[in-house]
C-alpha cells in the first residue's frame, strides 16, 4: 500500500501549486495529478455540477489505485468533500481558504479574500468565517475571469494585471494587512500581487498546510513510502497540455488524458 500513488485533482492546472508542495515535502512519494482543464473553472458551476465532476475525478484516481486523494481545489472541497468522504472508502485531504490564520494575525482587523464564487458562497466557507472572523472586516472578492486567463496561458498578460488591480482596489482602500488566496490557481499570481499590494500586506495560501496534512494522514495510517528511489510522477490534463507544461516550467513529464 505504501508504494501506491497520492492522487491529486483540480479544475485545471492550479492544483499543481499543491502538487509541488506535496512533492517537495514527500519526495519519495509517487503522485498522479489530474488537471480537469476542460471543465475549468468549477467556481461558477452549480453545486450538483461540482459534485459530479469531483466524483468523476475521484473514481478515475481510485481506478489508478491511489492510496489517498487530495482535493486540490477550494471549490470542490467546499462543495463535495463531505459527500466523497461519506461514499468512498478512501482518505481525502481537502483545501479551504486560510481565513483562520489571517483573522487571528491581522493587526488592523481587516483582511481580504480572493476566491471563486463557488467557494465564497459555500456553507463550509461561511461556517469557518463565522467561527474565526467574528469582529474582523472581511473584504470578499470573487476572482471571476482569473482561472480562464491562467488556463489559456495568459498568466502574465496585461489583461490579468488590470483585472487584479480592479479586484484589489477595494481591499487596499480598506487598509487590509492580510490577503487570503482561496483558489489553488492563485498562488501563481503572487509575484503580480506583490507588485500591486502595499508592502505591509501578507499573502496567505494553503499549499504547505495541505502538504503537511497529507504527510500526517499517511504517517498515521502507516502509508508513507520510505523507499529512496526516484518516484513515478504522472501529470495529466484533458485540456491544452502546453499550459500544464508551462505552469510547471517543463520540469515534469505530462500527458493528455481524455477524462
């Protein structure tokens, strides 16, 4: 069992930000990554659509004999992970916006969150916010349009920069000191965000925390791969494979897969 793969899926290439954290922390582990770029973004779909796509991805990873599944998508986690855990005999690691540390650390009691509509409107997000962000001004921004630009290879375009300037302006006006990234595509925006935000603003994403949780669950279940040989890394996309290669700086072998 320990030699089986960690399965990871996202609505496109964004979840590779999670894959890279997992691979860095657990370099011996075999990994299978699914970029469901054909159906990206998930954030503007109905809860039922998100659920069905999550089931499709889960069943494909389970058919490839994965020992654990990382739902590397905020929208899929907040809308589907409870169902997945209840209906499949597998361990699932989810991801949700890191509103807790931002709210606890904010000195000005004002934080921004950039996320998809599907995440911001979810029950899980509201529950977390109600618990940890009471008394904190939370400026929510639906990042509509960001994922399609990344998926079409326009990460560093003028169009992206202008879009981000529009989304960040209300947060800057409210004097935020923390910005929470609520989509796994968004860590790839950090260099641009740092150009646009005041220096005092700290950007938080959940990648390392997810990697640490994955390691903890594998260890607790005696599933860590302790062999030191080179792992098998399989990255698949059902969209433009060149976008996946570009986001990974061509450091890993990738392949097109019709799923």
